C-alpha cells in the first residue's frame, strides 16, 4: 500500500490524474484521501451519483442580485433604476480548478458518462467550460496546481456506468485487488485495540471463510475490522464464549448477505472454523 501511494504521488507530481479501481473494501477511498493529504494542499471530495447534473459538478446561476437606485433630488420627483444580475455559484470542481485544489472524485463511474464529459477538456486542454455563465466568461483556465483523484468499483456492481474511453485515456488507472494477509493484519490492528496475535486470528477467520464460501467475496478487510471491534470489547479468555462466536459468525454472514448461501448448512462449518482459530 505504501508503494502504491508513492507511485500515485509521483504521477500527481508530474501533473497527471490518477484512478484507483477495484472491488469494494480494497481501500480505494481511504488511499485516495491519504494521497490527497500527502500533497499538502487544500482538498475536497465529491461522490458520484446517477442523479448528478452538470450543475452539481461545476455550479450554476442559483439566484440574482437586485440593485435599486432612487434619485430624489427634487421633492416628490424621483427616478428609479433597477439592475438585475444572475449570481453564479461555484461547485467543487469549478472551485478546485480556479484555486488549484485537489479533488477526490469518489466512485465517479456512478455518475452518467455524459455528465463526466465536462472533465475531458479539464484534463486535456486545461480549460473548464461553464455553460450558462456570463457570456464573456464561459470558460476558465485550470490552475496549474489542480489535481484530481478518481475511484471506482468494477462494472458489474449495481449502479456503475461504463466509463467513456476518452476519459480513461486521460488518467492513470491503478488496480487495487484483494490485500495480502500481512496488509489485512496491519490494517485490522490499526483500526482496533487488538493485539497482533488476536488480529492475526481475526484475519485468518475471514480468509478461511472466503474459502468455504467462495461466493462471499464481499468479505474484505472491513469484515476483519468489524470482528476486531467486537473482540476488543471481550477479554481474551472469553473469545471462545458462545456469544462471541455467534457474533463473529453473524458478522461473516451479514457481509455476504447479497450472495446465494445455504446458511443453515454452512453454520456448523463456520462455527468450527471460528473455534479452530480462537
């Protein structure tokens, strides 16, 4: 993970945009935020949404300014001048482009591709077009320090749109796959009060569960952290208690609730698995 983070920072330092792609639970968002903080510049985050419009990314005319001047130089004789001006409000993409901030666009592929087309000129020509803005200011030059970090889930996930090739060509994609045991243990320890030995047991339980229930591919390091938080509230001598063991089994099943599993058949195997490690 440190090596991936270092490579990502080098890409960004070279003026490129990066894209962390991988299944849920592989640490894409956490890694994106870590990299953004390491750039030591202001950053913000937006979350992809199929209901997004272009205005949700760049902004729009959300109101108007009214100016009224009353000339009452002579008593009871006066003139009134009124001036109405539309007021433009920047959204996060426009603000980041203007001021050179870092923008994390989390799960950008959940936004419809036609909306993300706005980014093509930003990443290639360094220009952001603002349709509907002042006729004389319909585009801005992107600040040279502006950077964007994308994350996305695989296409087979619900609600994910296929990204246009033109946008993919303008970023460096870094694939994040299942973590190795050492990384999962380190992350579990960092997010709980468990000892190294206890954290290793938790990780081994989850990894073995993936073997006996292959379709449970949603059990990731997040599952390890949930179990670790439960176990950190128990004393070491109570780990093998029936309540704790049933709680661990319940967490494992809840993480794969969207999969087709015969839980009644699997339950004895899962309890046996938990006993083996605890």
